[in-house]
C-alpha cells in the first residue's frame, strides 16, 4: 500500500487485485470497463458500494490487509480477492472459496487458522457465475477451504479464474467474474459447514445452486483426519454456521461418527441432503422451532415439512419471524399398528395437510403433528387418528372400551394345530382351509369355522380423539 491513498471512511466491498496475477488484472480491467469508477488514487477506485484496491504482491500473503486498509481510511465490510486458480488439472474453471490452513501455512496465512468466511457473498457470487457462464465452456464450483490469507477480521472470499494462462487472460471469463461481483447481493440464507467430497465439493456446490442454503468453510476428504475440536469450532464460529453437512457417500463410517461427536459436543447438528432439500423455501426461524421440538420429542428423528405448510409460511413469516408452532399428538401404539398395515397411505395423508411431522431414524412416522395455526395441528391429529382406525377396521374387527381406554383388534386366524387334530395333513389342503375353503377328507367335510380361531389383541390407548369415531363393544 502507498501513502498516496486518500483516506475515506466509507465502509465498502473491497476487491483486491494483484499486479502479479494475470487473472486478477483481467478481472480488474473488466470491472473498470463495465462501470464508471471514481479514481481515488493510482491504486484505488470506487463505485457506489464497491472499491478496487490494487496491490503489488500475491493475494495469499495479505494477512492483516483489512487493518492496513482501515488505517488508510479504506474500511471494508467484505473483502473479495480476485485471483487466478492454478492446478495440474488444466480445465477451464470459475471458482469461489474461503481461505484457511488446517496445518502448516505453506501458502500464506498462519498455521491452523481459518479466515472469517462470507457465506452469503459466496452464494451470490457462485449463483451469478453459474448463470452468466451457462453458454460458455467453463465449469463452476465452490472449492474447499485452502491457503492464505487467514489473519483477517473482515469477512472475505476468493473468486478465481482457472486453471492456465489461457483462461486467466480470457476476456469472457474476466467479464463473467466482474459482473458477478457487481451483482453481489447478500441475503440471510442458513449456513452449513461442509465435510467430505473432493476439493471442488461437487455436492456442496449443487446444494448451493439448488436450494436456499449456503456454505461457510468446507473440508474435503483428505483433510478430515487432521480436523480436531478446535479447528471445527473455528469453522463454525468464523462461518457463523447453523449446522453441518456431510458428503456421506465419500466418508467412512468412522469419520462420520468421530466428526458428528465433535459437532454435537459443540452444540450443532448434522443435516442430510434430504433434510436440506426438505427445508428449502422454509424460513429458518420456523426450521429452528421445529428442530428444537424434534430434539425434545424425538431426539434421533427427522422433520418432514409438507408443501402446504411451506406455502402458508411464505404468507405468515415476516422479517425472518414466524408464528410459534403448535403441537398435537396421536396415540403412538395406534399409529404403529396402522403404519404396519399401510405406511404409504398414512404418509400420503400427512403430506396433503399443511403441517410438519417427524420421522424416526428407522423411517417410521412419529406420533407428533406440528402446525402454525391454533387448531390445525389438533384437527390433523384427529383426522390422522380417524385414518388409522379406518385402516385397522379394514383388517380387523375393532372395538373400543372407553372406561379402560383399550382398543380391541379382533381377527380370525387359521390354526394349523386345529387342522392337524382333525386329521388334515400339511400341504395343499392346509392352503385351501387357510383361504376359507371347505375340504373333504376321509368322507368328512371340514369347514373353515372348524379350523379358525378368534384372536383378540388389546391396545392400551392414549391421545385417542373419541368424538370422531364412536366404537362400542
């Protein structure tokens, strides 16, 4: 930095461009061409909320650059390092990533230190790059956390053109990156810390592009064995993360278990990709309420949020605040009996209502209904109880003893022992009788009534909404 920089107290998005970096110069030149910038000095340009600062050295060695700039009156709320991406794999690539070292500081920064991440900026940049490069021959990805600088208090993100000199000076690539920077808009997406996959994090990249969530720091498979509680804590705190995500197929069982134990100890949880896609479009405030209730009522459970309640939430949630959730329950034993008979029917019934419900880790439906309107959860619980009873009535004779709160499921079953006592050998004749067909053996007719027995199964019931269905003994 030179003393000729004019001191300004504007808090801006600062784009760091290096004179030694061909891609960085390409991006800088395109930025200057696209907009009319105010030249503050030979190395500083400003346009609205953006500032370009040109440096003489490479980006990776710019620890404390935020403080150095602030001392010169160039305060930043976000730093974007516009840089080249260099790799042995010579593919045309446009990337974004955060910086940090999980071990030695071989390429800038400090050992075992992560920079403060800017997850909302990363999402905006990645989505813009993806949209603008659709008709071009560039791959687009988020990279995993690597290299310096790390000693920064201001959130930062790298944006890169790769992977050879041919791409670094490519005018189209420079323009795509420049336009993506100038289009930057930060929102309030839920933030994950990522674990697993390769350096280019394909699954995490796709999740960012497909859903409402974003990522902070991300660690590929080859780094997982070096992670400890202190580094993972840094990753969550410096990403301001809400949860963790595992690229499960790429990780060993032991890796997942070890990392999950640390993450839970730190007070966070791991969401599967199916969980993330299920909460897509759902305000995070509501997700937090539901997940808190899930931990209370079904600690190992997962939340299923229906399309109907998502649509309601869009209308009711204002300024990131949602109505308090309401909870109703049905009898768990009744639900289990009905689910054993027709799980799909119950799932379809729940999915068509404006609710959220819980699934246990084994995939069975928990007995908890979550709604946002006063009567919604209760009414759906009543209707679900009714649906369970209908399923049971299709398979059993059902009676209810209200004084004892016992539901009796009565059925007739073929008794092999009774058939044998009447001289019926095992085999085809057993099959006929089991299908309630009479047979003749040794000139003797044996009817189904003679080989069937009535079985009465009592179920002690709680949470049964009696008014909806009157069952009498």
